C-alpha cells in the first residue's frame, strides 16, 4: 500500500546501484564496483580507528593509512623491499614444490587403496590438526638456523590440502574409464598419465590454492626464525627501529601479495576448467 501510494504520488524509487554509477563510468562492472566499495569502507574504518587511538597513543598516528602508504611508496620506489619480497616468494615456491612432490604421490596412493586410506586416515588427521608453528623449536634443533627449518615448516603446512584433495580426486574418478583402460590393456603408466592425472588435476589445483593461502600465513612467523631476509624478518626489523609506518606498509604489502597469489591460483583453476569442458 505504501509503495503504491508513493508511485501514484509520482515519487521515484531510488536505484540501489545508483551510488556505483561513478565507478561504472570508469568501465567497472557491478562486482568490481562492490569490491572497491568494500575496500573503501575498510580504509575508512582503518583511518577512524587510528584517529581514535591517536588521542591516547601518539604512536598510533604512524599506523594511519596516509603514513602507511607514504612509507610503502618510499620502500618500493627505493627498492628496499625488493630482495626481501623475492626471498619470501622463493620460500613459498620451494615449500609449495616440496609439498606437491610429497602430497600428490601420497594422495594417489591413499585415494587408490581403501586399505591404505583406513590405515593412514587417523594418523594424517591427527598430524594435520597440529599447528605447523608448533614444530618451530624442533625444526630449529634438527635443521639449525637458516632456510632449512622454514622449508620444513612451509612444506608441513602445505602438504595436507594437496594430499587430501588429490586423494579425493582419485576416489571421484569414474570407474568406467578405469575399466575401459583395463579392457584396452593399457599399462599402469598410460592409466596414470592419460586417465588419473587429467581426472584429478582440478582437485590438485584446488589443493594448491588452499595450500598457498596456508603457506603464506605461516611464512611470516617462520621468517622470524633467525634469518636475515624476507618480509617476516623485515617486520621484526621495523619493530626494533620503531618504524611503525614501515611496519604497517609491510603488512599491507603482505596482504596484497597474498591476494595476488590467490588470484593466480584461482585463474589457473578457471583456465583448466574451461579447457576441461
């Protein structure tokens, strides 16, 4: 009744998407417009929070968006973060590669054998629930100071989603394809690389995307294990120098790089899914 009365009175109903018209004029679609609006709200909350804290804590002004992005620009333009960023990405790639080398073969074995699945399921779930950071003292004791304990912790963190998704992919394979390969006297190698691997690739990519998210979160505290490079190390360095605007700048960079890595993994999965149709 109320809406009908408004229409009869000639009152136009507001368009919920009208507030995004300036963004759409820039060639952005609705999803991108909403995403940018969410980022804008986050920045506003960040600015309001630091402004509120600055009243009783003067150092909080160094954490404000303005000071943070100014420091980020200076750090990037002068190349101070280049080597640290490259080292962190290298560690991610090495940890992910080791997790793939371990997780995919184990996942193939577990997914292809009900007996092995039943025997290993409880043990794997138990180990998976242990935080990788819990192993930090033991990793340093066994591997010493340097990159070796970091690679161990990153691999331990990333192997579980890859292994479990690989095993799930094997169990979801259509038995008819395996029976067809058997009837054609296909060798184990042919079955593996022509049926199994293409059939589980989507699951493996899903596991890789999950592993990247986990490994990126675990990386920063791992790089506080006595190494002299990496974004985690640089956070400790800025803390010791009381350079809080630089500290926030590195935190923003970590978030941006993690977002880009996840986007690359998602794009790889979409590319595969289009080719698989």
